[in-house]
């Protein structure tokens, strides 16, 4: 089969890690008889430099016509003083909206070979950590009205961000979470702040109603403050964590740190159609950009998610994930996951090791 992939290398380490991931896809293509055609487009800071804006209509069109989108990362200190409406991150929000991507799927799993990097005590983490955060992406406070006004009580200017959730938005993300739980350990923990927020009360009622369609999946509700605490207190109780946009932003970063390295974790943003956007969870790492030392694994594993979720190629996805697992078992490490004194591989050396193992 032929697959068209729009590629946004982006800023900072983006080009270095995405190049390795593209070579991994080519290797999969050779082994399994697929052709991956890449079309590179600009978004984020590099698009600001070239076009004056972070996301052009041309980039949106190409991404819409592609079978999927592979993204490195966008942003960096160079664009910190750009007015907020034109910042590099606006490209991500714009693409998610244009492509109708409402579900952000972030697996956080700890590799046994990297157990020493886990900041949580062995007695607590037990034999491992393997959860998926299913975060809603198109609603919540990020997409409400943002404005300022004079406070009524003379306390000066006031910033306001409206938080909204509609039943429809909650239903579709809840179904994604329950479907995912069906092929895992059949438990969903839905996170909200229903003791305080009206949006959360709509969230909780809706999730409870949708749960009835999935009687084989256990549903637990948890307040977000408790969830933040439980993630480090007894992480083993979670499997699929279903959250809104804001709480998911925070909890998915917390969950990822439990695994020990931000350079290891992939993510998928998916919608109603098969098309998705796949990217590492980390940012553009400006502190190490251009040095050839970034860990390409998160981006490579994002390609595995693309193969599985958008193209239905599970064996191919497994081949990538197994090669990554073997590379780690063989002691291959980039600098971010190396133990003190251990020699670290460069970005391209790690990519090559993984391709050889495929
Ligand atoms: P970051 O994730 O870029 O970096 C945090 C730390 O992790 C840094 O020390 C970095 O060197 C390290 N790191 C990240 N990825 C790594 C990798 N693959 N290999 C080895 N080390 C890695 O987060 P930070 O510093 O908060 O943000 C930097 C820029 O990236 C900002 O402009 C931010 O807005 C942007 N960003 C973009 C995202 C995206 O495009 N989706 C997501 C998060 C941040
Ligand atoms: Mg975040």
C-alpha cells in the first residue's frame, strides 16, 4: 500500500529526530512492502520566519489531504516575543482544529531497562507502569473566550478565560477511552473537578451515561487534585485516564515523568476519520538543538502509533516497538537516558540501531 504522510519537522531538535523517524518508516516499508511518501511542510517558528505566520493555508491543505501527519516540535526562545496570536504553538492548535483532532492519546510506560530512571520508589512502582492518558483536545478553557475587563470591586484589571464543555464533546472522547480500555485492562478513571465546576458536572454525568454502553469496562471517577496525588502515591491503580483538555495537559506531563524520560514518549491526536497527527510529547529542546544528541525514540514510537491507529498496520507497529525495546535491553542509550559514565549514542546512531533491529 501507499501512504502519504505530511511531515512537519518544526523547530529546535524537530528536524534531527523526525529525519530518523522517516528513515525508520522507510525501513518498515522495505520490510513489509509499503511505500511511505513524505511531503514536508512548514509550521511553527520556521513558518513564522518564512511566511510571517505560524500556520499557512497551504500547510493546512497539505495536511488535510495527507493520510496522516508526522510532527517534530515547534517553538523556541527565538519566537518568545512574538505577539500571542502568532506564536508557534498556535500552529498546533490550528492544525488540531482544522483536522478535527479531538482525542490526544498519550501512553506513558516505563521500560524495565530504564527502571532506574523512574523517580518513584521501587516499592511503589512495583513491576512497572503502563497507562494511557486519553485527553480531550478541542474544548475546555483553551478554546473559551479569552478577555480582560476591569474588576467590579476595584481590584484592577482582570484576566478571564471561559471554560466550556458540551455533552457532544464529552461523549466522543469518553467513547474513545472506553474503546481503548476494552483492549487493555478494562478500567477507565475519569478525572474532573465536579465538586466545583459546572463543566465537570456535565463531564461526569455524560461519562457515567456513556459507561453504560460498555458494561465490561469498569469506570471510576476521581477529582483532579486527588488524581495528581494518586499518580505518584499508587500509580499501579490506573489504566486509561480520561481527562478534559486542561487537566489532561497537566496530568499527562506528570504521568510521563513517572517513566523517567521525556525523550521516550509518543503521542497521537486523532479525530473521527483515520487521519491523525503523531508527535513526541516533548518540545523542541532548544538547549540541545543542533548537537545531534536528542533522543529520537519518542518520535519513532509516534510513527508506530501512526501505523497502528491510522493505517491499521499492527504488525508493523509491533516491529518498531519491539526494536526499541531490544535496543534498550542491549544497553543502547542516548544521553538523556544514559547512566552516569555510560557512553551515549547520537541521535542518528540510535536511529540506526533501531532500524537494524527491525
Ligand atoms: P522540552 O520538552 O523542549 O525540553 C525539556 C527538557 O527535556 C530539556 O532539557 C530538553 O533538552 C529535554 N528533552 C526534550 N526532548 C528531548 C529529547 N528528545 N531528547 C533528549 N532530551 C530532550 O520543553 P521546554 O524546554 O519547556 O520547551 C522548549 C520549547 O518547546 C518551547 O518553545 C515550548 O513552547 C516548545 N514546546 C513545543 C511542544 C510541541 O511542539 N508539541 C510541546 C512542548 C513544548
Ligand atoms: Mg503540555
